[in-house]
């Protein structure tokens, strides 16, 4: 999703009446539901029907339109007050009436009726969704972002805070669960996991974690968002395994790619697995080399390395600041929705440099895990130091 996007009615003419506009608004919401369903299914979550509650259930037109646009049956329950029913389900489990939430749902959520899609109407909506709606967001994104910049939205140079992402490369590996708990207690849930195979970085010391560690971290906590930085040979072979292990985002090393086509193919593979995709570039790599990749809309984050990959505790390279500034301008000019991450050499001083240059996320390892006071204090210094 694009946080800067705003609703827009495209294609209006003087012959359109208020009724046309009202129906267009209703259809837009239904198309949004369809996009959500497609996103769930592309991530491997099957959707056979849509259960609707609340005020929407009072409009037969709204219900039929939802069914026609999505191509799914719309189910109405006897009790249409979703918040009240949800509270009753939880209360019944807490009081011991039902042994589990699933048992309570089975007993208390009773179907009243089903609204089936009209095949002919559904076919017409399918054409509109495929040929128009699915392409609309990327087409109007530059305008949305330009408007956001004019009205003071979250663009380059804003005073918004950055997300601090602890890099477990600098954690105590013998007590990884405790280290993650320290991060969560400090309010930091975006965890950076560097997977180096000792081959791409030709050093026996550049051998870190694997998918088993990712799974162990996921088993320890469902609260964390894991960025997995793959600095390996043949990264494509790790994607399915990492998805099963519980990674949220896979960031691959651009320099490991032999061609633009290989990088795009890897981005598509990551998206098909249900994870977010990202690109990481070495200090010696120009940001211009990845611009075509970013235009593909396959990637949600760029990891700008401010140190050489593989080892913690290095000195920040200020060339990262210029890359940030250039990429921020490129992203804004092309209406892209991509977070900029800076990785390496973070302290209270360097963090301020990258914040002013437009960073969204800063990855810090040594500064946080070996902070003299606590991880929480270190994170506060990164976010609030003036």
C-alpha cells in the first residue's frame, strides 16, 4: 500500500451525474476488496467466500456488487454487529462456555444467507479490474506523491522519525532469544538478519546464519518483522526455505546478480513467495545502477550499505549520504513507494546525517547491542539526538 495515495475519480465527464459518482465510489471500494483478496491468494491464502458485517449488510446493491466484483460469494451472518459478536466470542471462551476461539466461532457465527455473483456481471467487472483498475494505482502515484509534497507530506527532508532496526550480527549469538526479547522490550520489532555464506564474500569469517536461525527466531516471537539480508551466491535457492522459516522481507545483494533480468526474476520469485523484496548495494556501487529495478515495483526497500558487508564495528562511509539524497529524489520523481534503509556505522551522529538525507530505516548492531546503558537508551539516542 502507498501511504501517500489518495482517492481519485478518473474519467469523469460533464454527462456523469451524482448517481454515477456515487456508484463509482461504491465500485471503488469493491475493487479494493478484490485487490485485497488477490493479494491474499497470491501469498498462498485461499479465499472461498467473503463474510460481511456492519452497515454494509443493509444494502442489497452493495452486497451484490461486492460479490460480482470479487467473483466470490458474500456471506451474511445472523448477527451483523461484528464488534459485539467478537466480544461475545472472546467472553464465551474466557467464561469457559467454549474451549477455544475456533469452537466459539463455529457455534456462534451462524450464516443467515449467501449472495452469489452474477456470472455475466462478474465477467464485465473482471475486464474493468484487469484492464483498468489494476493499472490505475501506479499511473496516478506520481500525482499523489506530488500533491503530498505540496501539502507537506512525508517526503525528503521531513522531520519524521526513523525506524531503528537492530542487526543481530552484533548480538550475543549464544542467547539469541534473550537478545530479541531485549529488542522487543525496547520497542524495536524490525530485526535485521545477515545471512552470509562465506563464498560471495570470500572469507571463512564471513559465515553467519542460515534459515534454521530464522525459523528459531520466528518460533521465539511472532511479533518481530525480519529483514533477511542475503549476501550469498545463488540467492534464489534460499527464497522458498526462508519463506517457510518465517522471514518477512528478503534483501538480496545487487552485486550477486549477473544481469538485470536475473535481478528482476529474483524479485518476482520473492513476491510470489509472499515476502517483501529488497535490494542492497555496496559502498562502491552507484545508486544509478539499480534505478531500472526500482521502476519494476517489485521492491519495497533499498538497503544502502555504509560499510563493507560482512563485519560489524566499521566506520561509516559518508558516500551513503549522497546515495540517499539521489535515491530519495528518484523515488519521488517516479512516484515509487520504497523505503530507504542505511546499514552500518550507525551512531547518534551518523544517524542524524542519514535522517536529514531521507532515510526511513537505520540498521544498527554494535551501537545497540553493546551500548553502555541499554538497547532502549541507544535507540532513543539514534531517534532523538539533536
